[in-house]
């Protein structure tokens, strides 16, 4: 990531704590417009914590997060929701709204205090459901959907929100192969159109294939950031995951293939 480029999202000396323990420490990150940054690393590395802090769900113990040059925690929730849409890792939905109603909720940050959704809001929701392949679920009670279907509906809600920044926490974890590729292509196309996307992924091959940059975390610290070929090296993967790995070009996708090897 070029430090000379204006960052839409930036973390500066970021430290986040819980119960006196550092979940993130000294994180420095800059993400310009038009990028899809993949957050990768082992379980407990701090990926979700970083996403939550950027989304305003956690307050830093030190440092700060800026969104379009403004401190994220100085923004009111509605202001932040007009800039950042967040697709959470947890897809459980407690109330029996329809999938369409959940998608339409993405428009609420743009409505006046007592305003109702208008034609433009309904069009945005319909486009989002079409883009995520969920239009056929529009009338379904979300509590009856599968985990993968709920994941797609929550992504549709985030797309309907129509923000310059989209954060997605493991958005393909419950999806079949076809939908994994479709969702990641959708997110990459969004970045290529000038938006900013941050996505948590565990599949390093998919991360290398679809993300413009990666940030590898371990133990709450950044191990490496930059192009996939710079981040996904055997040395970095050993340092972060404690594994041996073979990294080689994939002629079919034009990306990289990471093969994890069992330690002797």
C-alpha cells in the first residue's frame, strides 16, 4: 500500500484491550479507495477485533482509526453508517423479518428520523438482492433460512446501504464453492469500481486470488502488509501460523497457491 495515497481507512498506532489484555497492539494500516484488503491470520489473531474497531463497535485503548480523515469514534452512529457497512461474522437473526425487510434495513441510515422508505430505497434493496442472488428469498422468514442464505441476505443489506466502505467478516464461511466465488467477485468488482473493501478470510488461496492487498496478523500485531506475493511467503506463514508452506504461482488463476504442509 502506497503511503502517499489518501487513505479512506487508516489505523494509527492502534491498541485495543479486553480484560487488561491487548487484542491489538501497534497496528498501522492505510487503505485507499479502490482496494480490497484481505485480513488473514490464525484464530485469535485480532482480525475481527480490527474490523469491529473500524466499524465503531470497539473503542481503542490507544491510537485511533480514521474514516475519510475523520476519527471514527467522533462520528455519531448514523454518520458512520453512511460511510461504513458491516457484514458480521455471526448471522443469527432473532426476529422473523422477511429477507426483503432485512435488506431494506440497510437504507435506514439514509432516512430522516420519521421518514419511510421511498421508491429509491426499494430499488436499492431490489438491486442488492439481485446482486447477491437472494431475490427468490425476499418473502422468506430469515429465521427459517440456512446459515449460508442468511449470510447472503446480510451482504445484500450491506450493499443496499450503499456506502464507500464495506467491511465483511468471513462472508463466505457458510457458502458453497459457487457462492464463495460469486461473493468474492462481487466484492472485488466493488473495489475495482472505486469503493473500499476490507474482508476477513481464512482461505489463503481465495484471499490471494481476489484481494488487491493482504494484511497478515498474529498475536494482535501486523506481521506483513502489501501485495499477496509479498505477504504470503513461507517465512511469514511460518511466523504467523507455525506451519511449513509451499507458495507457488497458479497458472490457471494468475494468482498464488498456498499448500500447507504437516510439520515433521
